[in-house]
C-alpha cells in the first residue's frame, strides 16, 4: 500500500506542477461546457421572413401582423417582385417568403378558398420543418379567427391540450448540458490517463519505476488514483456550473448521481489506460483517446441526435459506447428525478471491470515485451 501511495503522490505532484495538465483538467472542460451550452440551441427565434404583398390591402396587412405577432417570425424585408426571392435566399436575408396575391382581400369576401403562397428555404431541413409547422399553425389560427368573424364563435370538435413534463419551457440547455458533462468527463479522463503511462515510457522514467520492487498492478493503481480524484473534482465543478449557470434542474439525488459518475469515471480511466498500454508516444496516445471518445460520444450516444433515428447498424453500435448509458442516467436523474437505473448501472459496472482488467493484462504484456 505504501508503494501505491508513494507512486500516487508522485503522479499527483506531477499533475499540479504541470501547467498544461491543469489547463486541460480544469479550464478546457469549462470552455467546452460554455461553448456547447450556449452554441447548441434548438430554439429558433427572430426568424427572418420576406414579404411579397401584391394586394397592399388591410386584410393582407392583417395576415402579416398575425404571422409576426409572436416575435418568432420577423418581417425582415418587403419585396417588390418574385425576382428578388432566389437572390434573397442565396444571400441569407430570409428563411421563408409570404407571397400574397392580388385580389386577396376581395377573394376573402367572394371565394370559398383564398390561396396564399409560402416559399421556404429547404437547404436546412430541420429549420425548414420548424418554419413549416409554425406557419401552418399561424394559418390555422387565422382561419379560425375569420370563421369566428363570419359565423360567430366557432369551437373545434376536438381540442388537444398539450403539457410538457420535466422541461416545460423546452429549454435546450436542459437537454444539452447533461450530455456535455458526459462528453467532457470521458474525454478528459481518457486523455489524461492515456498519456500518463505513455509519458513515462517516452521519457524513460518507466525504467526507473520498474527498477523498484513494485508490481504492475501497483503501478496501475498509483497512476489511476490521482486522476480519479482530479476527475471527481472536475465532475463536481462541471455539475455545479451546469446547475447554477445554465439552470439545469436537479430533481434527483446528488448522491445517486455521484455514484453513477464514479462508475463512468472508472470506465473512462480504464479506456485511457488501455490506450496508453498500446501507445509508444504521448501524441499517439492523445489522438487515439480523442478518436475513441469524442466522435462516438457526439454521434452515437444520443447526446445530440436521437438514437432511434439512426440506421439499425449504428443503433447496435451505440450499445458499446459508455456514454449511451451515462447520458440516459444523468438526464434521468437531473431532469426526471429518477435515481434507480439498475440496467444502465449494471452495464457500466461491467464495462468498468472489463476495461480495467484488459488494461492490467495489456500493461503486463507490455512490460514483459519491454
């Protein structure tokens, strides 16, 4: 035990004396948290819309006023002809265009159906779908208003009353920040531990360690313990920043979340040790750690993109990504208030044991080869 403590103390001193490591450990996660937290936003506001009004009547102005009354849509530019539509889309002046035909007001009084054209920029499919749904809702609301003016108050036969639980305002940060925590923890832990042993081998200090009467398992424990402590402090800081700055609610138990975070950190440390045991230089270890954590967590874990919308092959592949289970857990604890995740906890525990065992085995082989 004294040997493990001595090696852990030596590694801890190396961490706190290395400015670059401290920046990676504490500053980089916070920068990522703020960048992702503020940059990734699914809430559309102030959407620019062009207006091509051929009628110039009170009814056409009422249509425009109804469409822009909520502030979601802004009349950014009034056009004179259809020739300006394509150039406006190409220049990014607006995302959609209202085309109100001549005789619009007269058709409202005479014709059973009055047509209004809405042209939407479909280059961004997600934004186009949102604009389409919103504009359909605007037209439905305007139609109901016109019916009420014509025949009196009209009630729809079916009224749907929608209520959102756990995130009633549909705040993007409540969805994104827990996923960022999963991304940052696995990246930082795997990155730091991956270069820990690679650095010793590259600089030649591993030979000095091996000259002492210390076992491979003791070397691994001595290397892991300081990074586990630093990662735990880092996780606490990130969780508090997410809760206090981004106002992500904490409806579950902090103690339960701490337990799940510990399991996730052990997986990340095991992954980093496994990478370091097959890497000869710190640069190679760093690149392998980033490739093993960044892309799978971003693309396959459900952090940003719903796993249900992925091809079946990628859905199966996502089951081997640790963040898949941790993202489910952290969102469940913080947003829903559920503290009991036996299946996810069991999978994460199995992953942690497996990765640490493989890392220990590969480290012993590496030592015998050297």
